C-alpha cells in the first residue's frame, strides 16, 4: 500500500490536518473542501473501497460509523451534517482507500 496517499497519511509520512485519531480510524481536513467543514474519515486498515469490506470488518466499520456524529458535533455541526462514500471510479471515488466525506456548516447558536 506504499502508493496509497491515505495509508501514507495514516503512517505519518504525509502531512494532514488531523482532527481525530484512535487505534482504528483517522479524521482529517480535506485539502479541497466542498463545504465550510469537510473531513475525510478513513479506517487505518486499507480497503480499496466499500466494495472490499468483508463481514470480519463489521466491528471496525461500526466504530467508524458511530464516530461520525461525534466528529460532526466536535466540528460544530450539532444540528446536522452530510456523509458520503464514493465507491469505485464510476461512483466518483478518486483515492483508492475507503473514506467517508463528513461535510456541513457549523450550526447557528
């Protein structure tokens, strides 16, 4: 996975604006944001896409999905946010490492 840009970010070989990290996942700011808040949330384990996740990965994927609302709140999006997973080239996936786009605007108080 040496050529995978997200694996290199996870390994600390490439810089990123990391906002969250634990033993299984990492979240960092997208370099080309589509919204005021735009995070990429990636599993540290390499999957080329969502189509490559298997049943044995259910706990990891559950952890990732449950962390998304927490990250949204930490980024000021308590009132709502968007998630998107592009899968495969035809699905708009540009980096061949499973990632979730977490986007939105900080909530008004």
